[in-house]
């Protein structure tokens, strides 16, 4: 009896700890449930990282017109040939006050190529925003369904705790009447304590998932999250849509890969970068040609010419200068090599990304098919059989035809099957989210 009292004391302590940890969860019962659609909408509206990517795309869109414009013209003011002994503007014939104007003129085509490259990079930035949007939706769905699984697991644990408490009462009653064993009571109490310990771990995992989901939604990590209750009736469509035709699955996977090549924002961004790199190669080749600078000036003179006693005429000047690409071996040639290498790098990166996208689609499709098969197996076979076994064991134990250990094992087996069933439900939806994102779609529908 001393051992039994110690077990009861430990059980009571764990119960108190569980209540303390679940108070925040229970106190938020009045909060409206957060559906998956609401979570997605909040993430798209409030996620600061998505907003930052969007602002970067806006900033990139302003660059093409800047780099495609001529350099600002220059206006000059000069005092030329001013005598330093008197600083008089009338003393010398060559003294003049000159106003000048000059304009740099890059070789024809250079500005257009700069603007073209910037436009491609702006398009890439816009596609990066779309890619981030898809990733944000994927992560929101994954963590929402993780949270849904943990909620269901906690619900199942609470239900099984009640069942084990009933088994404890049955074992205690049989022990007091001399028809049972003390070890049966201790075994039931021990298994109940294990469930309480598992509940503590699941509750801690739930708090972590809730904090992560809140971060994706752009909210404080401590914001309470209550999800709608999940039930088997909502999952009937999953079993109806299960497709065991491997050929059809293969064709669908190929179609998703083709869609990804044409619509996945990440790949479209890389296409734009390849085009931008091509423009930069053409621009580097243009550097073999000179740039120009044109200018004009007007010099104002004052005073009387002592030779002819007439007013000194003003001077006008025009100017044309050009650069001379004399060091092509060490400058222009190397610049072209650099741009060609950069273009090849982007092309290889894109090929690698295509291979990774194909691998992600195959992996997600495989996980989705496996999870659907598991859901069907649990729903149609394992769970009904586990419940029938537990019910049969309980009936047999009450008439002393089944020992208590086998009854507890049957109950725990049913509990574990329930947990694994909902884990597969969560895995199924997470695989759908990963598959949609890998293909470049917001939804598989």
C-alpha cells in the first residue's frame, strides 16, 4: 500500500502540473476559431517579410528609367585670362567671362542595354515576391496543420485519460473484492501517469507551433490561437479522392513539373536574370566603342580694343571629345569574360533549380500518396479493428476471461492508432501544401 500511495502522490503532482500548463490554453476558449483560410489571409496581409520583399520589388521597378537616362548636363562659369595684377576684365584682349554647357553621350545602344538589364532585374524582383508569397502560404498551411494535429492529439489524450481512470476504478474494485491484483491497479496508475507526461510534451510542442504560426501571421508570439475542431466527417472526401492508379499519378506529376517550368515564380525570376545577364554581356561588348562629350561656351569680353578702338567682340566655343578604348586587352576583353561567366553561372543555377523543383514535386507527391493510403488504411481497417479489440478485451476482463495487462495494452494500442491516424491527416495536408508550392501553384484545386 505504501507503493500505491507514492504512485497516487506522483499522479496528483503530474495532474496539477498539467492543469497549470493548460490554463492559458483553456482561458482562450472564448477566442474565435482561426480557420486555415483566415490564417492564410492574415499571413498575406500582415507578414512583414512579405511586405519587405514587395517594397524591394517596387524599388527595383524605379531603376530602369534612371539608368536609361542621359547623364545630367553640366553648366560651367569661368573667368578666363584674368590679369592677376589688377583683376580687371577690360585690361587684356583675351580676358573673358565664359558660360559653358556640356553633355556626355554614351555610345548609341549603351543606355538602352542598361535599361533593359534593369527591367529584367525588376521583373526578377517581382517574381521573387510571388515566390515568397507561395512559400509563406506553404509554411502557414504546414504549421496550421501541425497545430491541428497537436490539438487533436491532446483531445485524444484527455479522452484516454478518462478511460484509464475508469480502468483504475475497475481494477481497484476488483482488488478490494479479492478478484483482482494490486499490480493491476499500479499498472493502470502508471500508464495514466505516462499519458499525463505525454500531455505535457504535446502541450509544450503546441506552444512552440503556435508561436511559429503567429510569427508567420505577423502577430505577437503570445497571441492565443484556437483552431476549429476537426472530425472524421470532414475527411470523407480524402478517401473518396484517393487514386491508386500509378500511371495517372505519374501523368499528374509530369503535368505539375511542366506547369512549374512555365509558372513557378522562382524559375521565372531566374529566366529574367539570365536575360539581364545577356544584356550585360552586350553592354560589355559596347564598351569597345567610344563615348562622347559635346559642349559649347560663350565668352563675354569688355572694354575697347586699343588697336582699332572698337568694342571687343565676344567669343563662342564648341567642343567634342571622345574616349579612346586603347587598353582592350586588360579592360574590355576582361569585362566581356566577366559578364559571360556571370551569365553562365545564372544559367547553371537555373538548371540546378529545375532539378531541385522536380525532386521536390516527386517527394511531395510521394508523401501525399503515402499519407492518403495511410488514412484509408487507418479509417477502413486499423481503427475499427483496434476499437473492436479494446471493447472485446474490456468485456472479457470484466468476466475474468482476459488479464488486465492485455486489456491495458489493447487500450494503449487504440490510443496510439488514433494519434497516428491524425498525424497522417496532418501529413497529408502538409504534403499537399508542399506539392502546390513546388509546382508554383497556390492550390492543387
